[in-house]
């Protein structure tokens, strides 16, 4: 499956930039993008954002491309963007096909807006909190147990208790929770490996918030698992949870 520029209802824009402020600029200036747009950070060939925009009709492609080009040109003039281009959008089949893929893209859109609202402060703490929220929504409320059972228990440098305390799971993102529940139902129907699907969603959440960074992703997963362990275990189990942050 591929969506060619100008020949489909998807626009795939590549915005090349090393500036983290480009994400806050999206939030400030691209609010009128059609519902359902989403983004990912990519490191190759150089750091850039891939912005995927669904269109009601393919005839709207030219206008949307023009508006995005004006935005990218302004950022280029400000020294924030080095290059802007349009590309063919090729959905990854591991996310599903047909209705399941459409549901996955709704998750990507909801997660993108969630990430843009949480750009300030400790980025890894925010990512870990987001991972817990994604796991919770996808599993129907059993995300803490899933994280304990499926994220490897890794040793490493002492986790910062203050950072762990900053990991508060948001409970006001109904759009993301609903999108995750709908996607999970379709992955079940299609016989997909739901554990692998959720692992992919956690990876993509990190890629949106921080970027492709294996060491950072492992730290965020370790933070999320530790918080999950502490939340689920009390009494004599509490000492086991504390041991991970000593």
C-alpha cells in the first residue's frame, strides 16, 4: 500500500530540522490541519519530522501542501528548517491493514496531540508516564501488570527518586484511551500479536517524544516498569520496588 503525493488522500511531508522548538511551532501554527494528522521523528538521513496528514478528498492536496510549504519556508527563514519535501506515504503492515490500520492511525494522531501537550519539563519522565497511559488504554486497564510482565527487568544506574515522583499518569486523555481501545479490539479480531503491537506503540510514543534513542527508550521503559511495580505492590513487596531505585 502506498499513497503518492497528489494522488491520494494522504500527505506525507518531511521537515528536516535539528531544532526541538519545531514541535512547539506545530502546536502553535498548525492547529487548522485536518483532523487525524500525526507525526514521527526520524534520525536518517538527517534528523527530521514526518508529518502525515489525511485529507477528505485528494483534490485538497494542493492547498494543504501549499500551506505546509509556507509554514516550512517561514521556519527556514528563521534558521530552524534546512529542507522540506513531500514523499510517498507507505503504511507499515505490522500495524495492520484495512480497518485495523485506520484505527492505528487514529492512535498515532491522538498520541501526537498528547505528546505536543507535554513537551515542557522532564522529557523522560513525561515519556514514561505516556508509556503507562498507552499500556493502560490498550490493555483495558491492565497496563501496570503488562509493563511488569513484558518489560525486561534491567539493572543499571540508580534511578532518581525525584524523577520517579514526577511520573504522574494523566487521566484526562479520553481521545487517546478511546482510540487505543478501538485499535485493540481490531487487532484481536485480526489475530495480531497484541503484545508485540503494544511494544511497538510504546516504541513509537518514545520516538515522538524524544526521538530514536535506544538508551533513552530503555531508561523510559525502566522508569515506567518501576512506577508500575510500586503502584501494584504494597507491604513486603514495597521493599522489592524500592530496591530498583537504590
